[in-house]
C-alpha cells in the first residue's frame, strides 16, 4: 500500500483488524453482481460507486497471481470496464499493490478514510431530528446520485437496498440524506449527501444522530463509515461526534 495510511495522520490498524473491518464494510455495501475468485470478490454495479465496481482482494488461495489477475481483468473486460482494485494493507497476496503498478495500473483518486466509533458516544455527542423511512423515495435517490455524479438510478436503488442487514434511510426535507445498515453489533453509515445550497446548517449532524439512535435501539454498539480524506468538512463533523480513523483504502485502476 502507498503511504496514504500514514502521511495524513491516519492511525494504521493491524492487518487482521483491517481485514475484519473490511469484511464488515462489505456487508454494508453489496454490489448487484459478485463473483468469487480464489478469495477475491469481483464486484460490478454499472459504474455506481467505486466499491460496487471493484475487486475486494482481502483473501488469497492457491491460484498464481498472474493467472488470477488475468481472470479478474477478463471478467471486467467482459463487462466493458477496466479492472479496479480497492486496496488496503490487508490486500492479499502480499505485494499486490506493487504487482499492479508494475503491470501498468495507476492510483485513482484520493484515499478514503475508514473510521469507527463507539455508537453511544455518537448518540451523546450529536443532536438533531431527521425523518426515517424503510425505503428511499425518488427524491432521496436523486439527491444522493446527483451529488455523486451517477445517472443509473435503478442500479443505485438496488445497491442502497441490497445489504443483508436491516437498512433505514434518513432525510431532512429534500436537502439532505443518509443511510444506515445494522449487521450484528455494527452500524454502517453510508450515502451522506447534502444539497450544496443547504450545507453548513447542521443537517448532516441531524442525520448522523438520528441514524445512530436508530442503530442503538436495534442493538448496535459500534459504528463505521467511510469518507474521502479530502472531504475536510465531513471528517471534522465525524471527529466531533466520536469517529476515529482506523485505516485507509485507495483504488488502483487498470490502464
């Protein structure tokens, strides 16, 4: 992995801890299409988000790396897209990042910080009152996809509702949205978005509080979210309510 996990001040967890958190995060964001490849998970979601369209490479069996890479690249080529890997320090086999770069792959956009918190602390340190629903309506999906630059609303809805955990959708009017999933003791917060004209008015804090309270009442005790390291405003909000960086991931894309 590159130095993104340390140069920004992110606390680097052990490889075992990172892999465990990546397993948890995987359950919060399921791609519409997934194939297993010797411990890797090949994910495809028609371009809606990086996680749903990348290789989850955090386990490795007995297939040689060259053959494995060829098979992964062929799988993505059949779907008309380049291969994309989501890499953390837990990526396997060891040295995968270097092998990809030597193969002509390039690093993608800024690293993403994976952050965790004690859920009770999040509830206590946040405030607000967002509305909750079991399904995202059209306005919810359009706001989230619009802020992320996605145009496949059908696929977005499939991903948003595809987790095996209990899922809920929060909104503040038609200007701010967020999603949460409970799997075991973990609450995953995803898909936070606020319309540009409505930012810095406390809407995101209200959504985080409402989702955290909902998760606590369902028995979750820990929280996890993922945020781009360059999104300073969001990271400051999450830090204020108790989130601490665990590790980072970056995308490496075939060229």
